[in-house]
C-alpha cells in the first residue's frame, strides 16, 4: 500500500517555508508529517498531507516547483530494535532506501515514511512479512 508524498523545492531564504505553508493553509490542505532538508541554496520539503494532488496543484499555481512520489508509511512496534529488524528484511531483498523520516501520531506504535528505489517491491516485501502500512487517508484519521 502506497501513500503520496508531496515534495516542494524551495529557495533557502527567510520566509519561503512560510509561503509554502500559507498556500497549503489557504487551500485547507492539512499537513500530517514533514521533513525539511537543505543544501546551500535550496531546500527539499517533503510532506505527507491529506490531499497531495490538491496541494501540488495549488503550489504550482503559486509558482512553487513540486512533485508527487509513492512512499510507504510503515507501522512498527515502538521498541528498541524494531526499525533495524524492518531494515534487515528490506536489505536482504536488495532494495536501496533513498531516505526515511519518522512520524509522531500519538499512537502506541511507531511510524516511518520510507522511500526506496523500488517502491512496488518494497510493498510486496512488507506484505509478505506481515508489516502493516497505512495510507494518507488512514493516517489522517489517527
């Protein structure tokens, strides 16, 4: 099961992040999770939102470059070693993890967003190993 992630490319300057967030707010696109990474000149704002298609559309209308990608939102036990065990299963199948970041949603389980070089195969591996994934819609309800 995949989720859509919205990635926004923003200039690394004061106020630009606020401008992106304002476009989403004005269009009632709710942010469920985010990760911001920067380089000297640009930032990559990765967002899990409740309506990624609308978010991308409205950001484009306001001059922001963005893209939608398939990611896995994975539920794992909230205990030491759980993430390593998950990664071992993925590694054993020759999948490269491009990036990941954590979610905090107030449940007793931990959640991570994972982007791999072969999203379809990751989904198959997770299903075969009984690992629960959730959609953006399910995340919004938690």
